[in-house]
């Protein structure tokens, strides 16, 4: 199924369907590419080196932790939708909300 992954990582990659019917990475490489680790402990867990001192959430990248501290941690959502009561912590999430909830499909194609 994922021959390019086999070549790229030099591993045998395999998938199976989980209880929800979605494909899930299994086998010795299950944790190597960021997928869930297998119950037998064969996969490697991805180390998240940057932890929020306020809430304990951890991130792989420092800039993601900095964005969390600046916009999300302990802060109420500051961006209000002009069409409904929905509020978001990030402006990009509000833009996406407006695009998908309040714009007609014809208006979406015109804006591109």
C-alpha cells in the first residue's frame, strides 16, 4: 500500500483497520513515523520536548509552545464570528469557520 514509505524509511509498513474502520499503522514501524504505538510496545514514542509550564501540554516544536502560550493557554477565545456566537482563539480558525459555515459554495469558488 505505501511502497514509497517502504523505500523512504527502509521498513515494511503495514496498515489494518481499527475499531472505527479507519486505517491504522501497525507493526514494528507503527511509532517510527508518528503513528500510534502498538500495544506490545514495539513502536517508539515521539518525544515532545517542550512542555507548557502552566497547563502541562507538551509540544514537539518550541514555536508551537510559544504560540500556545501567546494565544491559547489560560486565555479566553478572542475572535468573535460576526454571524453567530462562535468564538476562536486563533484568527485562522475563525476564517476557516466563516468560510465553511457561513459562505455559500458559489461564493467560496469566487473568492479563490
